[in-house]
């Protein structure tokens, strides 16, 4: 009898502890959704391993997996407001990562098939800009990393994840015009940097 009572008290205590932990976790995720940078850093750290595993299980290469994981983490942060604590945080993030990585990687594979088809008809002359473009997917990550956070996130949501302007406005809690402005400024900055590097490549290429 005493043993049964002790077990019941232990089970009740464990249930209360688990409930309190879920409440604290849910509160932290909601703070991340509200833009709290410390809470966002906590959320990324908490789900990073899960997101990376999902991306690596779907990607053809380590670099593709890294790209997919980065985009999935952005989506996790953008979706934080939808977390209700009904499932473990890692499971919730894993479902998002799988969905986002699958969509991103399928888009990348289609892009590569188009590039291969285009390359079957070789250009009439060599251009250093073509050599730069060949390595652009890796370079683009470094360009994006230098953009302001708001512009980088907006560009990725639009061009990597395919969200509409209205969907981006809703997810980032800004107006549609603000989204359009961030896209315009971010794209203009990227074009300027890429044009500069293209010109540098031309100047450095050997003259014949």
C-alpha cells in the first residue's frame, strides 16, 4: 500500500515536472516568434541537430545539405508562432525541416538539369563571368551572409522557398510594400556585388 502511494506521488510529480517543462519551452518558442534574439538563438541551438539530420538524409551532397538546413532553420523561426507544444519540439522542427528541405532540394535538382541541358549547347566564346557563374551557388551563400538579416530572410523566403509577397508579409509581420522594398534592395545589392566580382575576374584573366 505504501509502495503504491509512493509510486502514485512519483508519477504525479513527474507529470507536473513535464507539464512545467513544456510550458517553459512553449513560452521560449513564443518569445522567439516575437523576435527575441536570445530566444531565437536558443531555438536554433535546440533544433539544429534535428534539422541537419533531416537535410543530410535527403541531400545528395554535404553542401546541398548545409544549404537546405540553413533554409529550414529560417522556416522554423518563421513558423515558431505555430508551435503549440502538442508534440516534442524536435519532432515539430523535424517535420518542417523535411518539408522545406524536400522542396528546396527538388528545386535545386530541376535547376541543375536545366543547366546541364543548356551546357549541351556550348557558348560561342569564353567569358570570365561564366566561370564566376559556375561557382555562384557557393559564392551566393557568402553574398547572402553579408546582407542585412531582413533582406536576406525575405530573399530566401521568396526565391528559395517560393512564398508569395503576401505570405512573406504575414510571416515577417510587415506590409506587402515593405517586403517588395526588401526584395528590391537585397537584389540590387547582390547584383552590385556580383557585377563587381565579375569585373574583377575579367581584369585578372590573362590577355591573349
